[in-house]
């Protein structure tokens, strides 16, 4: 394990390699035999499960229910909404046949040419089309609305350049798809779910986010408005961490989903969709972790507390087991996930390095002298500080410490973001600042042409037009590129 840590690239040397090393060495995920697809390992999946469980509770608190829709979508469905198909056409994986057969020469199996499908099927890149074809059967009257459905699923987007969690051909996510009687209801829903994502990111992931609306160039394919939460990673790049879309009536018109309103008039339904994915794992890693490994927020850590005994003989181990057993039981009774690692196949130093690499928030250690003194050594992963404390009331001490760590890593990330958010007024300033990384607030004339020029010149994009901004950012000015009038400053960054 010491060797594993030694081989972990430092962030300052190569941030991208540090990230890749950490994902693999901390046992989160690995590449699979299928190009661009990953295997999420048990420890990584345990973090995703905690995310999923919390988000699922938050969705249900806002009135949503889970359903499941097919993995395969008829090709003709994607043709019905022009912007949507244009947005996803280059990323679609297509099923053309339904049977294999043994090769005549005995070399293995081949696709049976006689088993070609009448209509090709698309492995879902997102599910708007298959879901709205289904909603047509569910909706006749205003009494059938709203429909507030979510599904937890996998999707396939044929990415050519992939990175574990951040961009893979297949990934896990949730996608909410809702149907409403009025435009106002749908817009309110789309914004409400964005705020759910924002609350989750900040309160559970300890990742500060900027909430806002995307520019027309950056909208989801087929949406009238896309709302986003944007987080700043430690290398100064932005990561889009969740999106919510107001789809208007585009999909209802494409699939002829109409309802009879209270005035007995036929109307098209209003729609939203919203989603977050395993990309959140990337956000979690890149926001908090350090050169020693993962730093996990206690609320999402699979193991919140690990306890390691140090003993000279079996008699001492038995005494430690008895003492520590009571502490373990008390911590578990308080809802804290704890692991007591008294296995004799690894040395204590190896265990320390392993749990540090895996980001376990609190480590407790008890040796023979601690047993005599009724004390334990406590180490917190976020600062690596150690302290010796009495065992009397240690459970409450640990509970408070976990809360403190959760708040501390959020504050550290927030301080970093604030220190790396700048305002610029000229294009030269912008070009200089973008090389340093971070968020930039600047004036833009509102045209897609200027936005595209900035992207071509600097690789920076408009991350969002923030909902919340100070008075100076909301004051009209001049576009840094064209000098034309600008209503307000918008948020730029280079992004993943």
C-alpha cells in the first residue's frame, strides 16, 4: 500500500494522471473489455449507492415516483424531434440484428444475415422519445396530469475520448420525465429539480455549485431552456454536474400527446426532463481529494469510521476486541457506518495507508497503552490531524467530528472557488485569465456567433447565466469581444 501511495501522481505534476491513478488505486473503477465502458468496483459502487439513495429520497419528497422504460428505442422515434435527433445522432449505438449463428468454418459465431431487424433499434442515449410515446397512452384529460416519473438506468453515448466516470460510452444515471398541464407548472418543475440537485451537491457532496441557465448554444437538444449546476474542480476547470430541461411542448407535439383541459379544449402537454449521472463521482473526487488519496464527505463515505487495534499478543487483542466492540456497537446505534479492522493479515501501517487512500473520514487507533489509559488516537482525513481523546463519550465526539469534517471540506471548496472567480472587462484580460483557470465573469453581447468565437479562440464556454449574482455583475455593460451592449455578466470557464 505504501508503494501504491508512492506511485500516485501528484496533482501539481499532472492533474489528469493524478485523477486516473486515484480512480484505479482507490478501487473505484477500472476499464473494461468493451472500449469506453467501465467496471465500477464495489467501493466505487458503494459511494454511488449512497448518492442514489439520498437523491431518490429527495425525489420522492417532491412527489416523484420511479418507473422503468425500455433500453431500446425504435429508430423512427428519434426522427420525430429534429433538434433532438441532431443533438444525439453522432453518439447513437444501433442494433441491426437479433440472432447469431455458428460460422460455417467453425471459427466462432457470426451475425445471421437472415435475422436483420425490419427497423433498427437505438440503445437509449436518453429516453425522451420512448417515454413520450408511452405518455400518449397515459394522458387523455387534465385529470391525468401532472405525471412525475423518474427512472434509474444506464444509457449509451458512443464517446470516442473517454475518462472513467467523467465521460464513458455507457454510464449510470437517473432521468426524470414530467408532464404538465401548463407552461408555468413545467417551468417551475424544471427549476425546482435544479435546486434539488444544488442542495444535494452542497449538503451531501460538499461541492459548492453555481446555479443558472444555459445559453442557447449550450442547451440540451430539444429543450427551450436548460438549467445547470456548475462546479469548479481543483485544476480550475468547470464540471457540469447536473441539468434540468424545460422542454416546452416539443416532445408532446412530436408524439401527439394531447389532453382535454378544464374548458374542454384539446391542448398539448408541457414537459421537463432532468438528470445526474455517475459523473458526480468525478466531481466528488476532483473537488476534495489530495496527494494522499480520496477525501470523502462523511455523508457519502461507505465507511465513515475505521478502527484499527495495535497489539502485541493474543491476550492483548482479546482485551482490545472487548473494549472496542462496545464502541463499535454504540457508533452503529447512532447510525454511523464503522469498520473494525482487527484482521491479522496486514500490518497497521498498511491499513493506515489503505484507509487514507480510500478517503475514510475518521480513523481511530487503540493500542495496549491506550487500553490502560482509556484513550484512543483520532485522525481526521480532511486535515490529517491526530489527537488523543478519552474513550468516555468518544461516540458523541466522533459524531460531532464527522459533522465538522463535512462542513470543513465544503468550506475549503467554497473558498477555492471564490479565490478563483474573477471579473474581466477586456478580451485580452479574458485570454490571459483563462490560461490560469477558474471561473470568469464577463460581459457578452448575447449572440451565438460571439460565443462561438470565444470558444474557438480560447476553448472557454459559457457555463451558465447565474441565477444569483452581485449588483455589479447584474449591471449592464459592453461585450468584451464586440463592444456591443451586454445586459449582464455571464460565467465562463474551460470545462470537462
